[in-house]
């Protein structure tokens, strides 16, 4: 009976641990905003995976079935959606299975259905499967497939389909010569693609230099933008493009008629130009002739055209350099033709700018010159696990409010940080996921309420956070605010982080422990703390470890279980 109870308790503990350190097949390391703004209509991705639409509906772009303007956000009958996208007068939704629903104007084949017929309500496109992301231009669209290739369809008069011709296509066709794509961004008639290696490819319309290649000739096939490397994110709209570097600065190029490049003038740029004074940028949301930057601290900067107050500034003059608006705790933004949206850490939505077609979702047609709260909330998972690339995970401290995302080789952290457990070099709480430097090649992450351990692919271990009991294994009790390698600890197979103690399963089946030992949770036969990894004698043949607040469990290769440490609540399952 006791043995059964122990096995049940271990199974529950292992399940709980998997909730805190859960490997995914893949995830995307970008925030695809839960708001998509077209020219005169808007789509909202709701917390339950449904979609609401609002605004001008003359070409059924809202998806409500009739041509009547939809004056308040209205459910469109979709479910399990994870991304929405809006073209000028067309709309798209990608569900969790990678299927795509399309509706609205289709005069150029931008819906990819094989004809040019308008579609009144969301309809599944059988020509698109396994889709990760869709980005939409004026009258064409491009999709990222889970294998890292691209499909494009619609108008191709400027080579925006990237197939080496200017022949349009009513159905999705493969974009040749490009693989390993991480993200795509479509402008009016051009495309920017970010690859997994941090380089950028561009193609399409280039009369204003929006491809950044230093000339103004259209390009019919994906071409490397050799002046850029170490890029972490891209965005495009209208005739301008943006890239965020790994150091969180921004380069911009293309049309600058309204100051939308943010470089202090209206001079066009045919090559990427640094936006001076703009740093710590998390994401860029371009509007048609303006841009919104969300910073890592949740603040916002805006620049470009402001004729309809789309920047949220008190005056309507164009803004040639990034300016602050009085909004805090912003997770992401979305820009439209002349309407803008901000989403807070609580997933509340604020709209500003043009509203003549009810597109702000406020129930009236009055423009807004300041961010105004909309009566809805959007999807509550800003970093949406996709399930497409290997060796990614989401992890959370078992007894804390800290979270980690390992996405396509990048480790991001957010939440509580009082002991430096996020590894970002400080002890400030973070409201949005921020990147840790030089942390690729991670195999596993284990996090407690105040310290973090990472197992690298080479079997070494990095540790950071609280260290009052030596739980970082570094030989001292000094806190570490950045990842620090535990010397002389190699050949590790698995890690477990308890309240203030750490456990490592070695490749040879032995176990090492360090940190707090006041309840004998290290299994060393005494109650003395250890500040360096210490082998637990007599314990071999271990298959998996779990660490509680002050106790430890080991699943053995023969299916039996061993337990030690605190037992004040019967957590060892020993019947007492």
C-alpha cells in the first residue's frame, strides 16, 4: 500500500514538474499581435481563440456576411485561431492546426482560392496547410510554412511573389530559393524575410528603396540584404521596412515622406539607417506611413504621419523623430492605415486615430486623439507556442511568478526578479519577455522561486539568482544576476531545482546535490548546506529526479522510487 502511494505521489510530482519545465516541439519567438488593422476594418483575436471583426464591410472584409458596416466588434464564428492578418480589404486567420481561413475582397486573387470571387464569411482555404504565419500586402499575401519555406499568391506586378516573374497567381505558389525562414513581413508590394541565421532577404517593389539594397530597381527573387546581420525581428508596411538588431536598436529604410523612418527628416533611405535615440526596442508596429515602437520596459514611442491622431499625440503635425506617448505596461501594438491599437500587460486594448468607419471598435465613428480603451480583451498568450521547430520550451518557476521562453535559440525571461532569477543583470520585475545574451544551445531549464539552473547541450550547467544557501553551486553564497557556469560540473543529464537546493542527475546514473540541506533534502546523511555539487554516496541507477521545496524524489531505473528530505506533510509518501 505504501509503495503504491509513493508511486502515485511520484507520478503526480513528475506531472507537476512537466507543467513547470515543458518541452515543446517548437515555438515562435515573436509576438504576433492579437489585433490586425486593415484600411477601414479591424480584427481582434479573443482570449478563447475566437475572432471578432468591426468596421467598413463593403467588400465583406469584416466577414459578417453582408455589406453593412459593423459598428461594434462582432464574433465571426471562428475558433482555435492563433493569428489574424488584415489586408487592405481582405482578411485571414490561421488556426492551431496551421489551416487558414480567408474572406473579403479577392479581385487580385489575394485570398488564394483559385478565383477572384469575393468571400462573405470566413472560409477555409484548402490550398494552405501547415502554416505558421501570414503577412498581407495591398493585394497579395505570403505565408510561412512550418518547414521554413514560403508560399505567395495574388498580384505580382512588381515581383512581390518572389518567383522570378511578374505573373500573378490565384493560388499559393512556392517562393523558390529561400528556406530556413523565421518570420515574414509584407509591405504594400514588397516582402522582407528574416532567416534563422539572423540575415534578411528582400524582394518586390523598390521604387522608393523599400528593399534597402541601395538602389530603386524592383527585385523579382529573394535577395540578401547584405548590410544587415544579427537581426532579431523585422516589420514592414506601406513602402517602408524596419529591422530590430540583437542589441535592440532599429534600422529603417524606404519611404520617408511623412517622417516614418524616424530619422529626423523626410529624406528617403535606400539603405538601412539607424534611428538615433531609439534603444531597448522590443517590437515595431508600422502603420501605413508611421510606426509605433514598444520598448522592453513597456513604454511606447511613435513617429511619422499623424494627420488623424494615429500617433496618439495632442497635435496632428508629422513627427520626424520618436516621441513618447503617455502609456505604460504595453505588450504590443498594431498599426493600420490611420488607426492604431495598443495592448497592455492585462490584455486590455486601446485605440487611437481614424474611426470614420467604426474601425476602432468603440461603437461610434468619432476619431480619437488619445489612446481610448475598447470594451474587450484579446488573446492572453503574447508568445504563442506553435509546435513547429525542435528544442524549444516554456518554463515557469514552480513557486514564483517568473517565466522563461526558449524559442528558436533565444532564451527570454519575464516576471518576478527580486533575486536576479531572470538572469538579466538586475533585480527589476519585467513585464514583457526580454532576451538573455549568449544562451543558445540549451537542453533543459529548471527554476525555483528564486534561482535558476540551465543544462547546456554540452552537459555543463549555468546558474543564477538567489544563492544564500549555496544553491547555485559556485562555492560561495553570493547572488548572481547573470548566467554563471558551475565549474567542474560536466556530464549532467538532468537538473531539478528545489526551494533553495539543487540536484543533478549525471550521465552515469549518479546524483549530485548542493544548496540548502536543513531538512536533509540533499540526501548526504547530515543537515549541512553545500555550496558546491556533492555526490550522494550509494545512490546509483537513477532515471529521473524531482525536487520539492525541501525534499527530493528519485525514480530508479528498475521502477522503484526513493525519497528523502522534509516530510512534515507526508510528502515523502512513507506513511508517516
